[in-house]
C-alpha cells in the first residue's frame, strides 16, 4: 500500500462530498474539470490527486461516479469499519459519540471512558461509558487500535500514554496540546484552538483595518 | 495592527496552554527554552513567535508568565469577548454551544438557528435556538460579525451566503466543503473529515506494513 501525500489525503474527502452530491442529483459520469469547479481546487491538482486512487478516466468523457466514489473510499479505508475507544465524555466527546458522520467514514466508537461518576455505566447515543479504571481491561479484551482523546488539556498526555501502553497505534487528538509519543504512533490533531486563533486575529486585524488580506505573509502561502 | 503569520497564530494557543499550566504550578518566570521543551517546538521558532507579541524577555532569565499570557491573549483577541451566531444545532453544533473553552477564548454564541421544529424556541446550554427564518431579522438587530456553520454539507454554502448577506465577516466552518465567498470574508475551516482521512489512511498503511512512516512525501514536509 503506497503512501499518499498528506495534502492529497486531506483533499480526497472534498472530492467525495461533491461526488455524493452529483450522484444524488442522478449523474453517472463526471469530469475532473467539473470536480475542480465545484471544489475550487485547480484542475491539475484534481487530476493528480485522483491518480492516487488508481481510477483511470476516459479522455474527454470523465470518470464513472460510482467507481470513483468506491476508489476514494477504499483509499481512505472508509469502506471498512474500524472500532475505536474515546476518552473524555464532555461536550465535545459526547457530540462525537452521536456524530453519524464518523461511522459513515469507517470509525465506530465501541466504548467511551470518563472519570465522572455521573457518566460511568450510562450509555450515550447507545455507546457505553466506562470508568477510566476499566480501560486497560477492556483494551486487552477488545484489541482496539484507534483512540480518540477529548479530555481537558492537562490530562491529554496521560491518556495518550495509557492508550499507547494498551495497544493503541493511532490517536485522534482533539486537545490543543501536542502529544509526545514514539514515532511509530500515528497522531492526528483536530486543533480547534489553532483554528480559532487564526479566525480571531484575522477578524481583529480586519476590524482595525490595518492590512489588506492579500498581504498575508509568505509563510501562510506555503502552508 | 500588524498581520501575524498564520503558522505563528496556530502555535500561540500551544504556548498559552503551557503557560497556564506553569502558572497553575506557581511559576512566575519562564524561559523560551522551557516553553520549547514543553511544546516540542524548536527554540528558535518559539523565540520568533513570541517576538510577535511585543513582550521582551530578560536575557538569561526569561519572560514574566503573567505578562506573556496577557500579551498572547491580546494578540489573539481572546481577552475581548466577541458575540457570534451558530447555524445548525445537530450533535456538533450542540456540543459547541456547551463548550466552555470557546467563551474562554473570547467567543460567545448569543443565538443559534436551525430548521428542526423540535429545536426551535428551545434553549441549549442557555443559548436560545431560533428558526432559521428569523436569521435576517436577528442579524439586523444584533450586528454580529462572526458565524459558526455546523449544518450538513449540502446546506453549508446557502448558510454562508445568508450569513454574508446579513453582516457576517468571519465564518468558522465545521463542514467539509470549501465555502465560496468574496476575498474580504474571513473563512476558517475545522475540517474533521480531512483529519480523519489522514488518520484512516496512515493506519491502513501501517497495518499493511508497506512503508515506514519516515518515507512521507516531500509535500507533507512542506506542510
């Protein structure tokens, strides 16, 4: 299985979303040009990204939508369901437990953990919540490889350590801290604080009308 | 107000988090070196990022923690509270309504909107939920500049258009689609699908044991 560049991986879900919409609208065939228009991604980039899926379109005609959807889903492993654990059943954790999109994208939370007695031994959106003390025991029995961390920032590293010690090889980290782990552990961050930082500052700059948006630093363009 | 590079903005919350932890632990002074160790960001980068805050440390001593916290909060405009609207009160939207961290970071949702009759005229975490029909009217009365979008993907662009037509200049987009808007509208995306795509694929690659992680593409390194 060849490595796909990270930026391609991040764009594939955007292609999927427009493909689902085209399919819903009754279309059977789509060109890379049309995908480019709808995603606002350059056509050359779309073609290059789609080449990683292994699907070859017909020149001047395009791609079969069903075929392309299957190929992208397979690339992302979203046609297979992986079980995962979630630790931290606060607002964000609870929301993820109820978030149907995760399961559509191949991720099924089979158990959640918290230290709050009011939550332990309840179910949230049909997913059982266990005491954190039970973590090692359940991990041992269920052989789960993916862990979601939605705890407060100052507990995040401890939870990551616990997960890694008990068989987790991929962590989806929703906290703002950068987790330390061996290089062979896959860590993917959804950093809302970083995103909010950019939004807040850009808005403050705009309201102070100091600098037009186009004068963003070169560093921003590289990203 | 000078523009701060986007990557610096994204790192500032990480510095803040360790500074809060140091403060909680009773420390008064911190060196850039120590911040570098705790955030796992290179010291040179930490120094450069902190220089944007305008705080000047004492050589061989460091920065006053309180001063640095205030300076970063001010850079991010997190010491001011901005009111915002949220549209789409599903699992994710509801979670954000209850997410105290947002308010700690200067963002207060004053009203939420949905089309689901079961939600309209209720309050969630003390925030009133209105019919989407009321949006223009409330926007007109409250002069809100920030909008959060947590609707299903195929409604996102319509909601963005509605927001922009009614005074929103900064959108925090939690859907997977890229929104189209004039260049002067600030759009910041929290794209969980993109993040999950990377996680799922990397795990699949690892499980197939084809490629060591270090052979990531050059594109990934630039990012």
